[in-house]
C-alpha cells in the first residue's frame, strides 16, 4: 500500500472489474489453500505444499518437457550451497563448543542483550539476503544466550531485525529479480522500502518490551 502512493486510480467498468477480481482470486488460491490445509485441517506444511503443486500441475496439464524445465529452473545451486554452508557452520559451532562459549562472551562483553539481538541477525541478514541465512546462523547462538529457552519477545525482535537486514540487503534475490523485471531504479525502490521495514522493526521492538 505504501508503494502505491501518488499513483492515480482510474474507473474500471463493472465487467472488467469482476474479471480482475476473478484473476486475483485464482492467483491467490494456492496461498489460500495452503493456509486452509495447514491451519484448518492440520496438514503438515510440506505435505500441503506438495499437494497444491501437484494439483496445479494436473490442472494446467504440464507436459513432461515442461515439468523437466520447471524442475531445472526451480533448483538453485546458490540456495543449496547456502543451506549446506549453514548446516556446516552449525556443525562447526557444535564441534568447537562455540554455542556454549559465545553466550558467555556476549554476557561478559557488557553489551545490552537488545543490541546483540539486533546486531547479529541484522548483519547476517544484510550479508546473505536470505531469511534461512540469518535464522540458521544466529538463532542457535541466540537460543544458547537464553539458556535454551529464549523469551518469545526476544525471538520476535531478533527475527524482525534479521528480516529488516534481508529486505535492505543488496544481495536479496527477490529484490534483484523485481528490479530487473520492472526495470526499476534501486535508489527509488529503496526509498519506498524504508518506511515498511521500519514499521516491521518497530513491531518487533515493541514486542521485546511488552
């Protein structure tokens, strides 16, 4: 909504408006069905997503060649390497006992816990541009910092801090693809993003204090 400020609206004929609403409904149907399957029918998320993808492939009658192209395009080597790197990093933390040593170091550093909860996820999110990156790399440390039972408010604040870093990251793949597809300027796009990111961060900060 914040990104559409200043854009003039035009009157749309009733029939065309109904067609657009129908298109919007169909577009959002996979997301809506995934929420219904998980929340209402308590289906595991992975099984729900597999069922929805399979139903869409059958509905649109994908050929064998189209399925092969879809699988080829959907597999990202960068994401696979990122996940492998995160799991390796976590194994290194466990093997070196850093999970136990880092919380002690942070406590003895004298820095407020709030600064640590912000800085670690934000910086990793800014560097990786992936949610799985900052969660996998920093949340084991944050969990150990609270003795294995972190406060929900602290987790929320840490997540929103990392999310803010991801949204502002120049390596954020979704942002890069969007800029390329719409041929948009990075500077102007970032100006539109600052306020929404600050609002999300403010919610996390408020949750830390409540």
